[in-house]
C-alpha cells in the first residue's frame, strides 16, 4: 500500500517535533510537507529547528524545506497534523480545510466548535461522525488539552458504567507542556508554579464534550461538575494528576473500580489501528506508583497509568493518574485520531 502523504504544521515546536519522531516509521503515513512561522520558512528543517528529542531527526526530514504559506502545500498531502501556536492555528487550519486537506489538531482553537469532534477515542470514538456535519471537503478533528486527556480517559471509562456527578482534579504538569523554549530555568528550577494560563478552564469544559452523547448530529454535553487546579513543576515530560470522583448513585467498591480499569479493552482494538493498544490502562497496587519518570513511557507514551485507588472521605474515590503529555496528550493521541479518520473516510 502506498503511504498517505501528510504534513506537519508547527513542525519546529515541541509537539511538531514529536509528530516527526512518531511518524518516522509509521506504516500508513509519510511526511512530505512542513510548515512553521516566517522565521523558519525557506530553511531546511535541520537548520531551523532546535531538536530536543532523544532520537536523531529522521534522515528524510533533515533536508525538507519549511514553508509558511499554506498554498505551498503539495496537492497530494491529504492530512495535516497541527501543532500550531494557538495565535495562528484557527486561521491556518481553516485555510487548509478549505483546500480539501484534513486537519488533525492539537491546538485549542477548534476543540469546542459544535461540528468538530474532540476525541479521546478510547472513550468517544463515535463522535468522529460529527465530521459529516462539516461543510468543507477537508475535515477537522481535535484532541483535548494534554492535562484533560488522562483524567478524562479514566473518568470516561468509569462514567459509562457508574455515572459521575462531580470531579475534583489537581495536576502536577511537565514543562514540555509549555512548548519550547517555554519557561525560563530561573522561573521553574527549585519551584512550583500554581497557575497555567487557560488550563483549568479547559479541564472543566473539554471533558463535558468528550463524555457527552452524540444525538441527532450534535453533542449533548455531560452534566458533571468539575473543579480543577493546575500546577507546573520542574519535570520535562509527564503530567501527574490526583483525581477524586463522586458518582451519581451508589458508588462502586474500590475493587470494582480497579477491575473495571484493569480489564478495560480499547474499543479501537479490533480496528487494527497501528497506534491503538488493547489495554491502554495499567493499574498499580503498590502505594508509590505511578511515578512520572518511571511510568510516563508506558506503551511508548500512549498508555495511561493509575494507582493509589482508594476511598475519598468527601468524594467517593480518589486516585493518582499519569500520562505522557507530548505523546498520548498531544502528537501520539493525534496520530491515533488520524488513523481513526482514515478508517472512517476510507482514505
Ligand atoms: P511551540 O513549541 O511554541 O511550537 C509552536 C509552533 O507554531 C512552532 O513550530 C512555530 O514555528 C509555529 N508558529 C508560531 N507562529 C506561527 C505562524 N504565524 N505561522 C506558522 N507557524 C507558526 O508550542 P507546542 O508546545 O508545540 O504547542 C503547539 C500547540 O499544541 C499549541 O496550540 C498547544 O496549546 C498545543 N498542545 C501542546 C501540548 C504540549 O504538551 N506541548 C500538548 C497538547 C496541546 P516557529 O518555530 O517558526 O516559530
């Protein structure tokens, strides 16, 4: 099978670099277009990018030219993976959609649009059908904010069996979530910053769409109360989250919650998507896991880890959740969404 040609928008950034790394040996996708700002345009990728990952820049990407004008995209590039800065993502993504290119975006701009699926496909893969309500030939799909992803995946799995009334979540987030160069070392070393611009608002709204129900071509939002607090710490990758949940009726036992999460089988598994895992959740019994450094790479960064599942004296249960913010929480999650889109549209 000839590989599907794809582009990476925001190719020089933290998420863009992850896209390039993760797509290097992808069985379906091959990069043939890179876009970044005018500052990087007309330069070779290796010259324009301050590469920060622990594998080398792929050979076929090093000497690709970066463009800043969407009109320079080759005709045969079918899917654009977007890690664009929020300030520009709306305009550029819409331009590509009007050119007939499908957009798989990490940026916040399109997430809450009525006709745009916001996907954690292990929880709401059926929301992909919203693409048929979009008028452009190029369809737009999105993945949530990285801090939303992990606790919503866990809550979303539990909510299907035991409807949730309210959620309280506190995040301990990595600096790669702020992009590159992000925070200065003087600000973050020996420090915890108790605020991340816009993060709490996203964590309190995006899960309601994700855990909502698709009815008559629109999403009926979940009516769960969510309170969140976001903190930035001096960790490179991996968001750790403490999650408390209150259920709408009689709560499950701790053992029932553990069994449900442990036995969770991804509904994508039978679709044979290259990035899907059969058991994307691991549950720890020991008290000191998950830990960010040790567990963020579970399933090559595509898994979600849970531990310390116990009773909560105010809510019903509480636990610690961990995931890799630039892989499952950004580029890897988007690649999985793109694979689902390819299946859906038979590209
Ligand atoms: P970043 O490191 O700052 O990268 C931003 C990218 O956007 C760079 O490639 C930059 O190119 C490009 N860009 C900026 N202005 C542009 C313009 N006018 N035209 C074209 N390209 C332009 O940011 P990031 O952390 O990768 O985040 C990218 C997006 O993903 C954001 O919307 C962010 O909220 C979202 N996100 C990030 C994470 C994460 O963990 N980092 C997780 C989930 C979602 P130049 O290098 O040429 O300036």
